[in-house]
C-alpha cells in the first residue's frame, strides 16, 4: 500500500511533473482529496492488472490511470519513460483530449513503480500505438462515467448534456457540474474500479488537443536547467560510488588488496565476488580510492578478436544458414538454390555492418537508498519495472519492497533497457548505510554499455531475361531480424537471420537491425537496377505493390526533383534514394552528396525525406523525431565505428568517436504524410533506416564505385 512506502521527495518538493517521483505529501493529497486511489505497483494485480510486457497490456481499472481531485486537479499515470522522444507530451494530449480539458490541466506521472501501472519497456515505438490508446480509453471511460453520474443526479438523458473544459452542462437548464464536484463520491469510486469493455474514443476529425503541436509540458524546466535528470539526483548524506572495471573483455579478477582504499577517510569499500567498488563523500575521493584499488588488482586475460578481424570472426562462428548448423530465424523462404536457378543474371554481394554505440547525451546513472530493509532507486532506464525486478532478484527482496523512479532521461536510443548503475549503487549503498550515486563516465559508457550489433549480410539476387527481379536470398549474420524481409514483390525469396558468437556485448539500438537490413537491401536493389539497365526508382516501383511505401517513395522523388536533378548533376555530385518500412511506418529518402576524391570525403548536401506513420498525434514532436533520426543516421552511415583490439575499446571518447557535428548537418527537407484514416504508429525509429542506403547509392552515382559497408568509406 502507498502509505507503507517512503515517498519523501529527493532534494526539494516542487511537483511531480519533473519525473523525480511523488512526495509523501502529494500522495496523501491524492488519497485524501478526491477519487479513491489506493494501490500501485504490484498491488494493481489485486484489481486485475494485465502484465505490461514489451508494449504494456495495462491495468483493467480506471483508477490506476486517472485520478480526479476535489480541487479540480487531474492526475494521469503511465509506466512509460520520457527519453526525449516526446512521450510526456503525447500521453498528456491523449488524456486531455478524452477528458475534454486543456492539456495544462493534466499532471502526468511517469515511470514511478510505486505509482503507475506497468506499461512495459519504453522501446520498439510502442508508446504511440499501445499506451496512448490505453490512456485515451481510461480517460474516455472516466469522462463517460462522470457524465452518467451527472445525468443520474439531474434525471436527464445522456444526449441532453455536453462536456467542455471539465464541466458537464445540461443544455436545457444550463445546470453545470465540474469534475471536481463529482470527485470523491462513492458511486464514482466504485465505477472507477474497473474498465468498461467498450469505450468509444473521440474520432480524429473531432480532435482538439491531439493532432496539435503541444510542447513538452516540462519544457521550461529543461531549457532553464532546473529539471533533474537521473544524474542530477542528490539525496541527504549521499556518497559517490565508483566500480572497478576489468582491463579488457573477458578478464577475470585474481587478486586485489582493498587495504589502501579502506584506510582513506570516509571511504567505504565493497567486494562481493567479482564486484569491487567504493563510495566516498566526494567524487574526487571516490576516484582516488578506486585508483588505489586498481593499482593492486591482478587479472587473468583471455585472447579476444579485434575489429580488423570482426567480419571474418562473425562468419566463422555463424550458427546457422548457409554452410552452418544450429538455428536461424526465417521470415519468408524458398530453397536458396532454386531462387537463382533459371535467371538471366545472378548477382551476389556481401555487406558489413560495424559495431556502433548509442552515445546518449546522459551516460548511465543511478542513485540508491535503503530504509528499513526497503530499496528506492532513481535510475536512468527505459524499463523501470525491469530494473525493479533485477534489484529485487539481486537482493532477494519482494518486489513491493523495491521502488524505482525514473526522472525524464537524457536519451537512450535503445541503449538503456537496464540500469547497471542503479544495481551498482544499491550494492554500495547497502554496505555504506547511506545513499550512493553511481554515474558512469563517457569512457565507461563507450566500453561497458552494449553496442548495436555488428553484422555480415550476404545477398543474392536473380534477374529474369526481361530485367525483372525473379529471385532473392538474404542472410543476416549476427545483427538481427528487424526488417529482414523484403517489402518488394519477388516470385521466389528467402530471408533469414543467423546468430553468431559476437566479440562484444550487443543489444537493442534505434530500430534494431533494420538499419543494417535496410542498408543492405536498398543498396543491393540499386545494384540489381544497374545490372538490369533500369533507373533505381523505376526498378523499385516495378516491384513494389505496398501502397503506403509507394506513396512515400513517389512523394519523396517529387519533392526532391529526382528527374530534374539527374539532368543537372555536376561532376563529383551524386544522387541516391532508398525506402523502407518497419514498426508499422514508412519512409523514403533522396539525398545529394558531393565527393572529394583527393581527401576521400563525402559531404551530404541535402536530404529530402517523406515519413508516414498513420495519424499524426503531434506534428512538431514528430518532425523533431524525424530530424533526430536523420542526423543520427548520418553518423552510422559515414563516421561511427567502434574499434577494438585485445578486448579493449580503442576510441572510447567523443574526441575519437565521430558523431555528427553541426557542420555535418545538411539541408533537411522533411515532409510528414498524415494519414488520419489509419491508426498512429511510433515515429522515433523508422526514419533512420533510409539514410545510409541513400548515401551509399549516391556514392555510386558520383564515383561509379559500390559501397557495401557501414560506415561508408571511399577507397
């Protein structure tokens, strides 16, 4: 129950909207001032919460999502995390729309496991298609129950009343009741205990709040620097923690002397198996203690492959597919040999995808505090309930004794599904008896966080005697199965993913392996078009029946002026295009580049991109997401690559790992194709997948040399 947990605010008590968690005072106000809200976290199971999973099934009661105060305050709860993608704005809009109130009336509480339902990890573009509808449903159900209560009190029909700005009005008598007037009544509390089976949502054509460009509700705190990110959280008496890291991947600690660090004033030292860390009153002192520990540590290392041998290593250790045993994931298949048996031309190509890092603005951070055998953690993560489970398992606690709070986070890009820093902080805090913060350095983030998987993609295509695409065989080794299937119409095709034995830690990335698979597919489509003597655009359209993908491709070339630019193209200037689909959304891009052959440099001058993800919920926020995807895609396409040798990362610093700078940003011509007839899909990932292949195809246009690697290198 809520009153059994410590809800003391971190540092100050200035409102829940900053994401740092609700204070005890605020929860008491919620419990005492309005509609009954007595359970949170796992206690929701008692009221029929469905498991959140990846996208979040959500609770089966209204009270878990909507709270109405007698003072007119409206609070809404969701288990998602604001990572910079705009979830706070969209979810606020969803509730405001269905409750018929302005957006500034909504106090949105996110990612506090003691207060919100489990909506799953904030990943996979799942907030828009799954959590937004869940919030709308709860708000719409709440509105209609309030209306029914008002109609019952006035003895009038539902058709006789209207709702505007949180006020229910009897059209004939002009009597009014506000939500605040009805909050706290026993009948309403009983009604909110369950979610109606059928709830009518507001049609798109009637939207007043959704479909508009609402800024992020806490934008002022962000731009003035008063918002506290996970790395800004400070607790009374807090220590700063550091953890001993191995000198290389696979190294095992054989001996260490903790004595010198223990002798330092105020320093707490912990060893628990392979975990060694220390905590001190200042970060400087913690670093001194860690240095003293590191001097005494001895390690047993093991041989590790280098980035120079990466792709040979992945192919050698492939566990399925051509020439290998084991398992593979197949999305569409005919026998590979048959697919290329009768063609007039057969092409083969192999594409290489390097490891890259997520490079979030805020590295991993966590703060942990123990009190009366219970644990509270402030964590920079996309999965608060996952982290709660990990902490409960690590310390053998019941989940109700662990609370995880996630303030709005400084980016993740798929890289923060867990929060190792919070677990490390909890270990140190338990030993110290005081709160501990662990902030990963940028070097730690580059070295020990997981990477976008590297991969080798082998493609074989068959052209018939008329230059049509007759056969297709596509094998992705190691990097994953997202968007592995081809959207093109091909009589015979085989698409598969094959696991390997990766030399580095790997995991999710923005749109997962679709960056790799779409790169290889769209680059190879250009190769096939050239072999068929066809224009790349015409070749694609000849094999593309999907109306949504055709629409974005045709719009992109029209806005870009593809035909006109081809005629006027100067020497060392290249044009390229690419398209793709993933996670229910569609993208096409045209680019113009200039090549400096002497310095072997590629300058991306212009990107024209069309993106469609169904109904647009917030145009300005979606535009920001597309812009961010394009710029991030430039890094993966042209410069980003993790280099490693002997189990050590060689470029674990922003000075040696090249993410795009302001000077690298080209002219961006972005068009959002709104489809109000279709359900909305997430927009924070798919726009990235067309960038690299369009650039690769433009390089061939400028130089006549094919590109089959990411990042792209001129030879």
